[in-house]
C-alpha cells in the first residue's frame, strides 16, 4: 500500500533545512574523517592502530571512560534521587556545585585538579602523571551528565504508582526494581551515553594533570593531537575513527539495555 506524506510545506521546508544543517555540521565532517583515515592506504591505517603507543592510549581511554560511566550511573542516579525526593539544608548549593563541571572551561578544570591533586596538593594526594589522574579528571567532567538527565524524569514521575504498590505489600526493593528503574532506564542510558562520549573525547582537563606519558597516562585525544603536530592527519583521523566507532557501539549497547529494562515496566 502506498504511503502518503502528512508533512505540510512549512514542515517540509523545516525538515529540509534541518537535514542540510545536520549534514554541514555532522555528516560531511564525519565523511571527511573516514576519507582522511584511509587516504594513506589500508596498510597505513592498520599500522597506526597496531602501533603499541597508539593502542595503549586507545585502550586506556576506553577503559577509564567505561569505569567512570559505570560509577556515574550509580552515583549520579543516587544524587538525582536525593535532590528530587529529599529536602535538606544546602540543597540549592549542591545543585549549583553539580553544574560547575559544565561551566568550567576544561583547561581550567585541569588546573583546578592539578592544584588539588598535584605535587603541591593541600590534601596530601598526588596523582599527577599517573593513570589515576585520567580517572579523576574524567570523573570530574562527566558526573553532571547522569544527574541532569535523570533528575527531570524523577521530578515528573507519578508517585501514586509507588504508593499503590507499597499499599499492596511491595517492598521498597521491589518498587525500585519493578517500577522506578524501568521508568528511569531511558534517562540513565542517555546520561551514560553522554558521560562515555565525553570521557573518550576529553582533552583539556587531562593535559595538565596526566602528564601525557606514553604507555602510562597518554589518552587517545592527546595521541591524535600528537599526530596532527607531526603532520600526519591520516593517522590522527584513524584514531578518531576508532573512537567514533566505539562511541556508536556504546550508544547502541546502552539503548538496547534501556529497552530491555523498560520492558519490565
């Protein structure tokens, strides 16, 4: 059966303008990245990715971003829950503090972390030039994503269903598992996706604190910048392409998980 379009002329014009704008900002640059990555031939592409230093940087980036995302899913959801469901002194200040990583330029965040957790740390904790610095920096800049995606859903959630389940004898754990979490799953997945994507692409907050030591604290974004400095755009694009594929894989995986959890709603 032939389908008919319901788009009006203004809507069609808006859609066309949106697709054009999206193509200019996203699709065309992504296509150029793919073309550049293979411009030196497949041998150069595989040689770049099989380079021990590059592989170590990619693995460190992905591993730390995954670890930070898992922590953010748990801690961020708990923080959002407390901010929405509880009232306490200093709540407004906490709301403000959570948004600080959004407002700070990443290089400023790196300077703040270096001042607090560097060689002259006032708290006696020095993680500069270690893998722990990568984890700390990513944790700092990604925490707000889960909090701010889960919080609006919690605000709009109808608590009558929870109260009805409790009146029927459901335990708090059962209400959390069967009612709350399925409703929050899409928001948690969205926040986790943003957190992971920010983690694997982070640069500014890491430059000062991590020291960019090969095989120790050098991340993929720094490796890309090194290739650019050495006038090797094909190698830089190859690493960027791998990060893009990893990010897309994470998006698809998190979306599948959220749909599976939501089925139990």
